[in-house]
C-alpha cells in the first residue's frame, strides 16, 4: 500500500502553493462540466436513464457471484482463460507468468486503473518485460519519471501545453513543438514501432458482458484497438464489479458513460471484444486472458458502502468537485482522486491509511447530483467519518470538541449563552473589520483564508427583535 494517502493535508498545502499547478487547474476547470450539461439534454428522460442504470448495477452487485460465474462460463467457451486475483500482488504474478509462458519481451498497455492499483509496470520491469503506456496521457506520465495520473479520464489534466512540449523535446530529442496536432503526431510516430513489436497487449475493461463473455472498451484514442488486436496475447485486467448481464444493458450504460465523462454523445471508439482470433479473422489475439480482481471489492458487497460498487469510473464527481478542482488529483495520494477516491481509498486500502480523505469534501453534493448511477457520495463520506470516530482514529482534541459541542447544543439555554459569547468575542477579535485574519481558538480555519466577522447579534436576538410590535 502506498501511504501517500496518509499525507493528504501536506499534499494539499503543496498543491495550493504550486503556482504552475494552480494555473493549469484553473485552465482546465469547467471544460468537462459545460460539455456534460449540454450533452445530457440529448436524452429525453435523463433521470429515468440514471434510475435504470442504478437498478441495473444494483441487480448485478446483489447477485455478483452468479454473474461472475456466468461470465467465466461464456468467456471460457469463446476461447478465453479466466483468472482471479485477490490483490495487486496476485495481478502482477498472473501477468508476469503469462508473459513468461509466451516469451514476452514487450507489453503495450491501454489505460488500466487496475494496473495502477497493482503497480504492474514496476513488476513487469523487474521481470524483464518492457511496459509501454500507449494512452497519450499515460504515455506522457510514463516518460516523465513514471508520474502517477491525476485524473482517471484525463490523466495529465494538471499539465500545460508548454510542459508537454518541453518533455517531448527532452525525451524524444526532437525540435520543440507547441501545436497539439504536431505533438500528437510525434507521439504516434514513437508508439507505432511499439505496437508492431510487442508480443502482449494489456488493457482494462469498462464492462464485462456475461451473456457473450465479452469485454467492452470505451476510449477516445485508437491505441485501445491497437493494443487489443495486434499483439498475439491480450490480457484484460478489471474489477469483479464491472460485470453486467447483457449487451442491451451495455447500451443503457453507454448512454450515460461518455456524456458523464467527457460530455460526448458517444466516445470515438467503443469496442466489444469477444474470444480469440478465429480462422479467417484478419486480426485479434491468439490468446486472451481475463484477470478478474477483488482487491477489497468483495468486502464492500453487502456492506453499508455497497452503493459505491455501482461506480462506472466516469470521473464526473471529480470534474464537479470544488476541492478536486483546486488541488488536483495527486494530493489524494492513491489511484482514485476526488469524491470517488475519498470513498474508495479508505474502503480498498484501510480506513486507517486514509484518515483525512473522508473529510476532503464540503458535502455540497455536486458529486451526488451528477453521478450517472446515483451513488450518494456525501452520505458515504459521512458514514466513513462515523467509522473513524467509532474506531477512535480521529485526534482526541477533535473528539472532545465534538462531544462538548453536542452537550452544549442539547441544552437550549446553555447554547444561547454560548452563541452570545462567541458572537461578542468574534466581533471584538475583528476590531471593526469585515473579516478576521487570525482566529486564535482555531488557527487552521484562517491559515489559508479569512474568517467573516459577525454583524454583532445572534440569530435569536435578531429574531426576538423582529417579533416585537
């Protein structure tokens, strides 16, 4: 487990103090939000579609073992091999074993968040297999000292055009380019030889279709099809919760996924891949492996956090989150940032390893409103906070403060006296100014912002005066 998630406060402070990151996040802010708002108007009954998707995902999760068995049966009948992985280490063992079995020296990869969970690239390198990321964003991060992604859909949203131009110039030893078409062409030229020489392709999977034994891949770059059709071995790594019953169910979810993720009516490439290369086929893998991963997911089934397994990894929650839009993804310290990460990381890695993430939200519910499968993210974050208190994981001073607040709030007379004292004290502290730069009793509140000064009277006093004749 990478314990960077334990350092959320320090990571956030560093992100806020980074002027380059702040400028890049400001430039990116709102682009996906505006496009999503426009694209969902194309669906006559958007809320009805969300409810249908919610019901579909619930149906699967409540009978997850049965649908996984059905998928294994149909996928095996189509020539695939289905393997199971309990955790990241087992993912790495499976992939390395497959590579050695087929004499693989190079593996090209499409985007796979599960491989990020497992640290797969490091395991492949240690086994003498060269991993090459082919998603443009992931490729940029790989050649930049294997930097982790900061967004599950747009992994380099935190970088500027100039930063990418400088990186390509330094790594590729080519003249510096600042036009996006020129930079993408340069990346294609570099990656083309890897596509043609790799013996193994590794991809994630947006959905697994039980009735056909297929994997559905949704991408905006052609690299996904190159990875899954050119190499003679294709390995799909995906979570056990990604299974769905039918192709008709896939069509329902596809009305929501692209619109929620990038604001597109449909992604540029939607691939439904079934079985191995047959006689007469012009392309496709000779060997197909599915690695179905638990890594904490099975423990969530049947729990009070089961709703989180509905997630289809669209990224809409982080696109609309004011916290994520300010600090970016790296501050969250693990694979999944934003509101979804603030729930998933504690669930998958242990709540003690992500103490601050359930508090990394304002609970404004923008994430819950835009989630295409109606996950109540603020409610799940609140439940995680409760778990932390139950396990006595929060600082003793915080626990005492909340107990004191609860006691005072339960006594109306004492509460009234306390609020009058607090208002008078804050008014005095402000010294006639509209805000308080340093809040002595709670300095963390004013470490990065000023505290608004009260007008001088409590709500009770103002209400009592209003009721007078």
